[in-house]
C-alpha cells in the first residue's frame, strides 16, 4: 500500500500516519520529521532548511526531491509507505510522478485531511511531541498523564518552535497558496479520498479505513 497524506499544518497527518504504520505495517516518511532530525544533528541540509522552517516557509523543491529519492530506495519501503507532508507543491508532485515511473510504482490513495483554519491554531498551540519516540499529544484533546513526559516511553515532551501564532499563520497561508493545487492534481488522477477531519482522532481513523477499503 502506497499512501499520500495531505492536509494543513495541524491537520492530523502525523497522528493518523502513526496509526496507519501499524495498520498496514509500512513506514511513515514525513519530510518535516526528516528535516527536524537534520536540524537536530546540525547537518548542512538541516542548517539550510532551518531558515525556512522557522519562518513557516517551504524548503526548496530540489532539496526535498533529493531527500525523497534517497528515502524511497530504502529496503523498508519495498512493501509500501505513507508520504506525510509530501508533495506540497506542483513541482514536487510532478517530481514524484517521474520518480514513481522510474521505480515502476504507483500511489494507491491520496488521503486529504479537511480541517477549517479556526481549529488549527488551537490544535497546534497545544501539541506536544516526545523527543525520543515521536509520539504526539495534545494538552486539550489527547493529553499525556504527565505534561512533561511521554506515556509510551518516558521521554521528554517538547513544543515545536514553529507552533507559535505568527508562524502558524504563515504556514496556513502557504498551504492555501501552494499545497491546495496539489489536491486538484491528484483529483485529476482520481486517487483522492477526502476526509472530514473535524471529529475525534478515532472517528477520523475509522473514516480513513472506510474510504480506502472501498
Ligand atoms: P511538517 O512537519 O510536515 O508540518 P506541517 O505540515 O505544518 O504539519 P504538522 O506536522 O504541524 O501537523 P500534522 O498535520 O502532522 O498534525 P498532527 O498530527 O501533529 O513540516 C514542517 C515544515 O517543514 C514546513 O513548514 C516546511 O518548512 C518544511 N517542509 C516539510 N515538508 C516539506 C515539503 N514537502 N516541501 C517543502 N518544505 C517542507 O496534529 C496536530 C495536533 O493536533 C496534535 O497535538 C494532535 O494530537 C492534535 N490532533 C490531531 N488530530 C486531532 C483531532 N481529530 N482532534 C483534536 N486534536 C487532534
Ligand atoms: Mg506532522
């Protein structure tokens, strides 16, 4: 199974990907997570990407394409994968099509998370992430037992530096301008599954399963 998960910042892409990893036994490839790992390790890729991410802007298409090309060739992707947060521009979508053609692969479904902007700020300002295992929490909607520690592994929880009101606004505006056209691109390929993502995490899981089982 090869899936794309497209949606606004805070739309629940990461949350639902974690569930799909277990459900389909395939890896999640989040371009945002790979970039943050590079920032943490102070690689040249991380140093370049940080300037854009801190401002809520997109990192260059060429840098992202190189990263994806390398990752899709890893052996754990042989039985499929979930692309979370990629592609986010039309050049990235076209680049992915070219790459898939070379690899003789195709995407089964593009899951599109629909969430109105007014829910996003509340979700993102209350997000906490585990530094060790990446588990996602929300202080309002999916709280950990201890606000500083991960229930799953005991790791420290942190708040992402781009989850502040100014950067969230910028990320949302870039989503509307540059990523929304990608949804039309996949509608033309007839592979989109539009998911109302305003309900609870569990209700959304059920909608995703239902939509891709049809
Ligand atoms: P990235 O890390 O992908 O960030 P994003 O797209 O802004 O999305 P988020 O990770 O913030 O949200 P999410 O949809 O995963 O939501 P989550 O499940 O965590 O990218 C970061 C940056 O990297 C970009 O701004 C850009 O600079 C760069 N970048 C990355 N990819 C790129 C690319 N392809 N090209 C160029 N640049 C790129 O949920 C959010 C919160 O809500 C959590 O607290 C969660 O618990 C809660 N929640 C989830 N679902 C629900 C629900 N149903 N009800 C209530 N709360 C919920
Ligand atoms: Mg995410």
